[in-house]
C-alpha cells in the first residue's frame, strides 16, 4: 500500500513538472514579442510610452508583480488600454512569458 501511495505521489510530481511553465522559454518569447516596448529587463521603453502617450509600468514593480497570473495572461492575450493583444503569444507560451515576468521581480 505504501509503495502505491509513493508511486502515485511521484507520478503527480512528475506530471506537474511536465506542465510547469518555463521561464527560459518565456524569456525567448518575451525578447521577440515584448522587449521592444517593455525593455530587455522589464523597464518600459520611454520613447514608445511618449509616442503612445501612455504611462507604462515597470514589469519589475510591486504594482505589476502583485497582479495575478490570470490578470497578466489576460493583458497578454486581450490587451489593455492602448496595448493590443499579442497574437503571436498563445497557448503554453503565455504561461512561459508570465513565469519570465515573475522572474524579473525586484
């Protein structure tokens, strides 16, 4: 019985690892789809913000980092304010980008 329970627990942990978001993959997607506006390290591109007449938040800031993963995913997939949805970021890539953004935390 104990062996069965241990086997089930190990299988569950392995499955979780398979489905876990990947910050390294997210960094690659971020660099292709987000960096031009949000900067390499999450610091907004001042020229883009000025041109669009918006205040962009630093992705490392407590304000952004306190948002839920679901909120961040929604911004990526649906846009917010003048930011349009990022059509090139879909499926598991959205989770990867959110995980990467979390890794920028100050």
